C-alpha cells in the first residue's frame, strides 16, 4: 500500500520554492561564470601561444599533403602496391626496434629498483625522518621534471652515441615518476599492520617488509607495467638525439624527406606499442587477480 503524498499549505510551500529557485539560479550563474572564465583563459592563452585559426585553416593542407606523401613510394605508387620496396630496410629496422625495446626494458627495471626503495623514504606516513622525505621528494621532482630528451642529450655528450645514453635517460625519468606514484600507494595503506610489526621491536625495514609491502605490491606491479608501456614509446623518440634505437633512423628519414621510410618505421612502432599495450594489460590483470586471490 502506497503512502499518501503530503501537500504542504501554500504559505509554507511558497518560501521553499523561492529558496529552491534562488539556489538553481545561483548555480546557473556560477556555471556561466566558470564557462566565461574558461573561454577567456583559452582566448588569452591562444594569443600568447600565437594560435591563429585562419593560419590553421590555410595551412592544414600542408599537413594532410605530408601524410599523403608518407604512403606513396618515390615512383608515386601506393606503398601497399610494393611491400618489398616499402620495407627494404626491414632487417635493420627490426634490429633497431629490438634495441629500443631493450632500452625501455633495462631503463624501466633500473628505475623501478630505485623507486621501490625510495618510495618508502618519500612516503610521509612511514618515512623514518621527515627531512629525508622532503629531500627524496625534491630529488625525484627534478628527475621527472627535466624532459627525457634533455637527459638523453646530456648522456650522449658524456658517453657518446648509442643505447647507453637512452637507458640512463629512461631510468632517471622512470625513477622520478614512479617514486611519486609508489609513495602515494604507500601513503594509502592501513597503518595497523605496520604498527603491529613495529610494536614487537622490529627494525624499520622489517616493518616495511611485513607490514607495508603486502599492501602495496599489487599497486607497484600495476604502475610498473604501465610505465613500461610509456617507456617503449619514449625510447623510440630518444634516438632523435642519438641515444640509440629505431628513433635514429626515423629522425634521419624525416630530415631527408624519405617519406615511405617514415611511414614504414611508424607502422612498425605503432604495431609494436599496440602489442605491448595488450600484453602488459593482460599480465597486469592476471597478476592483480592472483594477488587479490591470495589475500
């Protein structure tokens, strides 16, 4: 049986409706003001960045024309008509692509190892010293703020051309990024297991091992696999400054206007990244499922 609808007297209903309408008008005005502020900010930013809509419309044909040339051979035929000529350098490109993957893997591994230990020092809820946490956080901010290309260029100058410079650049940038992500995972743990282990008189690192690590391990694995995906893409670009990998041939092809070579290399990179993205996503979900099942 449904309950009857209570009808308030007109004298009580009128001020309630007036208050409701005033609240609705206020929210609409706030939304409008926010929208106007965003539009004005975009306009000012566009002026500062010298963004010109007429120039964009006038020059867009150059971009589409360049994309069209990427998929035509020197003879003018489409690249799909002669795959052998299109991928004339397949052996070399596969070797350089493998070098790029190794750069991403080793750089990620080195960065993860460093981030694993530094994250517990950076987390404000478990750090043994507050000032140590501040120092670690500022150091990692520097590592992730400086672009990877800048680090790669510095290491190329120091150690010469080759993948070593790329590995070091990837490792430093990975360290700076993962320390922030890992430390945020650590800061969200339940403190009771850590306090329980510490109450037995165990050392700080023992409390982290048995009180904190079981809670954060799944998050660490997820962020590590995600970072590896990102590093594969970044490693392909580091070759632009001579840090090894497929990026060196890609940059040369772009600079010398070898259009079909550019498209061939880009297709290889896109397919590789897509496969790695699918594989790491599958691995991440399975690992997280196994870890959740053992809790």
